[in-house]
C-alpha cells in the first residue's frame, strides 16, 4: 500500500476533472484570450472579492508577480521571518525585484501590528522605501495555522495608513476559509493583492491565481510577461482550476478532520509530538524526540513501508492530508509506526 503524506500537491486529477479538461474550450490566451482561463479568472476574482485575477503557473509566480507589481528595486519587503516568500522562493524577491527584506517574528504566522508599524520606513532620502507588507494565510511554516481575521485587519490598517500595499500569500486560503468559516472575500479584504493555489488540496494538477484591483492587474500582467508566465491554450488546465474552486473547497473539512485523526495516532507513540491544540487545517508537523532516531531516519523507515513523508528539519517531519488519502492510509501509518518504534 502507498500512503503519500508529503504534500497536498500530490493529488491526481479525478476522472471528472480530466473530462472537464479534455472538453475545455480554448484559445490563445496571449493573442486573443482563452475563454476558459477568462472564466476561471472571473470566478476566482469573485470568490476573493477583487476586481480581477490572472491565471499563472504556480504560487511562487503569483507571489513574485505581486512583489514586482507593488515595488521598485531598493524597496523593503516586510514579512514574517518564516514566510514562504522569504524562505522558500529561492531568494526571488531580491534576485528578481531588488527587494531587501525586514523579517519579523510572528505568532503562528500572525505579525504583531505594532512591530509592523515600527518597521515601516519614514519618507527620508537615506532610507529604503517600504514597498510591501506580506502576510500568509494559512501559515505554512507553523503547520497550517489560520491567522485570525482581526490580526490581518490590524496589520492592513497599519500598512494602509502609511500608504503601503499588503499582499496575502493565500496559497492555502481555502483551508483557512473552511477551518474558520470566515469568507474568502473577508480575508482578502485585508490585503490589496491575494494569491491562491488551485493545486494545493483543491485537486487541480497545476495553477494559481493572483487577484487584486484593476490598476494592480495592469502592472501584474506586465510582470507575468517578464517572468514568462503567460500561457497559451491554458484553458485545458484552467478547466481543472474551475472545477477545483467550484467543487473542492467544502470537502477540505474532510482533510482537516483526517489531520486531527493523524495527529491523535502520532501522539499515541512516545517520543513523537504535535503542536499543542493539534492541527488547525491539513498540515501536521511532528516532532521526533526519540533517542537515536532523527526525522530523516524515521522518514526513510516509513518510506520502506510505503508511507511517504517529508523531513522539514533534523527533528521535524511534516504530514499533509489531502483528497488522495483516507482513514486506510492513517491505519497504514499507524501499523508502520508500530513496526518501527516497537
Ligand atoms: C504558503 C505557500 N505559498 C506559496 C507556495 C508556492 O507554491 P508553488 O509550489 O505552486 O510555487 C507554497 C507551496 O507550498 C506555499 O505553501
């Protein structure tokens, strides 16, 4: 049996999604537009409560388009110190847009609005301009934590009072929506631009959206072109994205429930622990605190038994639940852990 808990990006499109992709109406999106891409962009923008959206290949590109559209070289980017845009995008903010970063320690991904206010640069010729504040919902590095709406509002208020735009890395915004019951557009209202991944838990094989106001989208379109992210008959993959957004958001609740079950199973083994309170969404970081056993070694032993997980650090494994794992895979994990740890 194979149980792949490495990421919610490992899902394969279901038969209905493949059929929708095969039947998609397409055009050259660069020359005259692709009707299926246009429909996805419209639906995504409506869900997020923004003027419009652009379909792009990845979450990283969506975030980097926001960086390029909001800032100028030499500007500063304020973000939580473990934010995806700072830690997991290969230094793109500096390499592509000439940004330097101000990193703030957060609490489960939430920035302290007072710290953000203190980090904003004055309008002084010797200082860099503060170009952008970036927030992340859900926060990946802290294990899929949902950043509270009130916190996002407070951060936005501080940034906007200084005339600084806020970008929300909403790769897993849909997970926050389902876990909290807060509407996507309410979270998105706390940011000027928002990215959303259709391939993280929502079941599409590829694709993200970057949404925002009309004047931002004009600049964003240009940056997308500069990054080579404008696609041609992309309706084939946009059709999957449309289905992901229309049909696969509510079911994320199943993944969140499964993550709680997984955490309970893991906690049954001495020397393995999950963050207090358990997982809020579908990511489960597991501390490995057993004498002589590191996270990589445990991942390798699980791998030999068909259970695939990711070692985030020498002492932390990450499990992710998604539509292609079920209770049977949790039982497989439990059996495998019992064999390895007994
Ligand atoms: C919070 C967050 N933002 C952005 C991304 C980047 O997405 P992609 O892998 O599609 O570039 C990820 C990927 O896991 C993520 O977790």
